[in-house]
C-alpha cells in the first residue's frame, strides 16, 4: 500500500509522546491491549486533538462485540470494527477503505463489523 508502519506493544508510547503519531494516517487498535483498551487509548488521543481532522482514522479489532462497544466506538469515530479472528485480506480491504476517507454511509455511524 506504500505506507510506513509504526508498531507499538501498548499505548504507553503514544500516551507519553503524542508526537510519535505525527504523520500517522490510520490506527489499528486491539480492544484488549496490555494495560488499556484500544478505545481508552483512542479516547485519550481524541481529547488531545479535539479536531477529528487532526487525529488519525481508526480501525478496532475485537473478539468481544457488544452493542455498548459498537456505540462507544462510533462515538469515538472508529471507521470499522473488525471481528477476530482477523482475515488478512479483509483487514487489507478495511485499511484501504479507511485510508480512502469517509464514505457516505459511514461504518462508524452504523457500527459496521467485518
């Protein structure tokens, strides 16, 4: 896809150094991360950058789907929730779609799950 990848084992790097996300276009977050949840990390990032246009788009990966999780993800602007186990081809399609920008029928608004 022609993008650089930054891997982080947990959210500590991003929390302690928000500049580490400079130039990042997309976050792929696991709901269950060591020490935090992907949604908690995203909420902290959104608070630091209230203008959504300045915060990267986000995909959430989770095996634990619920209406509450879908609603919270939608409030935080998650583009799509991808259910585990993750199909690599489907993940690649989701990444492409998220990087292409918002669609008219936003997955975040409907709580789309792949």
